[in-house]
C-alpha cells in the first residue's frame, strides 16, 4: 500500500456522470466508456465522502464507525477502490 495514502485528499472529478448506483467515466480514452462502476453500499459511502477536503484517514475512520468491518479489510478495500477511481479519472488528488 502507498505510504502516506491515508494523508491524501481527493476530489470528485467534475467531468463525470454519477448516480446513486453507477459511475460512468466520460473523460479520457474511449475504452473507459465500457467501464461502469456499480457501487456497493460501501462504495457509495466512500464516493459521498470524497469532497476535496477530507483526508482519506478521515474517510477510513468514518467507514469504521458506520460499517461492521475489520480495520485491515477496510484499509485494503478503500485503497483499492480509490485507485480504481483514480485510474478511471473519476477523482483527482488535491
């Protein structure tokens, strides 16, 4: 895992189409158009927390407070989900 990851702050990319359940990358390569993100309840919660002001540490603590999940599992899942969103250009580090 990236050292310092949970000190980072991310913002939702403004060039996206977002709904309650799906995120559709519309920026970048056309191949991204074939990639939909169907969000689980946890993914939806993480997405709602990404506001350009919260450190990932704060998001992680909010996840641990809201969901019954092991800390290491939450860290890994959050890290992987955020990196998928970065790869699809749905969020940017601020």
